C-alpha cells in the first residue's frame, strides 16, 4: 500500500480555461527548434552546422562541460539555422522536418537485465539524459555523480496544469519501463496524487501526496521523503513525460519526444489537448485559438513558472501547457484598487469575491502593486510546505550570505518552490529569479 503524506500548507488557484480532456488534431508547420535554455545549467556546444541532415535522435548540441551529455533532435530533417544572441550565446538550433521521418535506431532493450551503468550509457547515447535534473542547484544533471536517490513527480497541480493521468492513458507500459530503468540507477520514489491510477507502478517507492499546490513539486516531495544535505545529490524528474521518453527509448529503440500538451487559459476559445513534439513551432497551435484583437500574454508553460513567448515560439522541452491569459495593459478601472472586485481573486480576502463563492477566475498578468522592501509577514510560510524558513532564506540570498543560505536549506529548493510565495508576496519581489541567482552563485562557489 502506498504511503500517504498529507500537506496542509499551499494554495490552489482556480482559473478559467482548464483544458477539456479531448484532443484536437493539428498539422505541423514542419519547423522545430531545440532551445538550450530549457535545460538549466547547460552550456551548449553546437555540433551541427546549417545545411546538415539529421535523423530524429541525432545530437544537435552537447553540454560543453560534459560532452557525453547530448541533446537529440526531435525530428529528422535539415538544420536550417543556429540562432545566436549576445556574446554568441546559442539561443536555439532550428530544424526543418522531412515529410517522411527517419529515426536513429538505438535498439530495443530489456531493462530488467540491464545495470545502472548500462541505462545511463543508453540515455547518454540517445541524447535524452539531459532531461533529468538534480538537487542541489536545480540544474540538468551529469553522469559524473552517483545520486543517493531519484525522485519522479507524476502529480501536476499548478493552476490550469495538464493532467498527466490523461496523457499517460495507453502508455502505462512505457511509463513502467522508464521507472524500471531509473530504479536500476538508484532507489526511485514516485509521487502521485490521491486516487491516482499510477499507485500500482512497480520497482519504485510510491507515495501519495494529499494537499494543495505545490504538493506536486518534486522539491517538496524530496523535502518530505529524503531531504538533501550538503554534499549529497538526488536526481529529480518534475516533468513525468520524461519517464515516457525513457520508456519509449527502451521499448522501441527510438527517440520519441512526443508529449500531450494542454492549450489552456481564459482567453482560449476551446481549451483542449494536442500531441506535439518538443521544439515544435507554436504558430499552428495558436492560430485562431484566441481573439487576436485582444492584448494577451502567451506563456510557454503554466502561469506560475512558465516563460513569456509568442506565436513564433517553440514548445519547451519540459512544457506541458501553453497558456493564454489577458495581459491587463488595457485595463481602465474607475477608482482602481478601492473597487470591491467581485470577479477578482485575493488570498487575504481583500476583495469581496469570496462572499459570492466564486469558483474560478480570469486573472490577467498585472502585478497590481509596486516592488517594495521585504515584509516579514509570514506569507511565504503559508504556501511553502517545506521544513525551511522561506523569508529568511530569501533575505540571506539577497545579502549574499552563503553560510546562512546553507544553514537555511538552499540545497533543498528550486525556483519553482517559491512560485506560490511570489504570487502571494505583498512585496512583489521576483522570488524565483532571486532563488535562481542564489543557486547559480552557490554552484560557482562549490565548483
């Protein structure tokens, strides 16, 4: 029987535009791009050039520090362009897909007979090892360190999050194969929600997390199951579709980076799901999906942790939602903040919407307030179900006090763990950016 862990801290934000569990069919534009910034902590070294022919599974770039960590092309086709920014930073590698897809054959394998080293080598060869992250530092991991454990979260509970239970239907065998492969490397924990159909997965330690968002954050699950101490490393997979990538590799011998994505948000006309490949151009998906005359914000990911994008953007490596919400820059409210705001959401009941029993909200992207000095109000603690002092940790990061950061548990956190705290923060601080900068500095200091 699965272990049940009940969490009380957190916050569920019910937004309008949740995707219905139905799929829409789209014809791809044939344009793809793999973006190195989707893999935190990776310095890319491009190993292809414009005009090269590649198959699905061939490497487009490698991690400069660990050249054995490759990143595979999602499609076969012709390398159209290597896009660079300031100081020649690699922004993306674009590929025009062939009409008939070809795959590099890595061979089917029986994971039950493989060793951990063989599994790692297979993932490295196929160019999908870099999709696995690690704590500390919340970066793409490398094969030079043996993890004490591997954590997989199959619980998506952020606002408008795509249902993994819906995505995995019919692919349970691939998911099981992926979990078995990971279990060969180190003890593997699987976190699921209440009533999940995945409780019966084998070869892993299954734990049910019962509580509000961010119970699905893999960092929260690590904190409650096996916290990370200084000098220790755990591998994390907060995007459970990565386990499907791994399972498909061993079951078919091919790199299949197909994922089921939710097109959602209050501005979307018909919120639904669609199958896409990592790096696929968003133009086809977003065409006619919302009112183009309105000012909207398109988010590559969910509203709490996703990145702002455009129609010309590409599906992120770990993106399970494309969200469209009002920008809010055209709002013209008489009396401003003093309005009762019956249709707006407030954590501390500053608005009167809570009296009406409002079930879902159409929030825009406005900050609704100015940045100010940090207020020690205990707000973070209410939505951070981890055994750390969030406000003190943020202050230590801002102050640059590394010893204090270590004492307050920075090795256990990732930026997404502070997404809800950023949402409720009266000081309007960019907490995720602050945590990321702190982790980057600490990583350089300990290199």
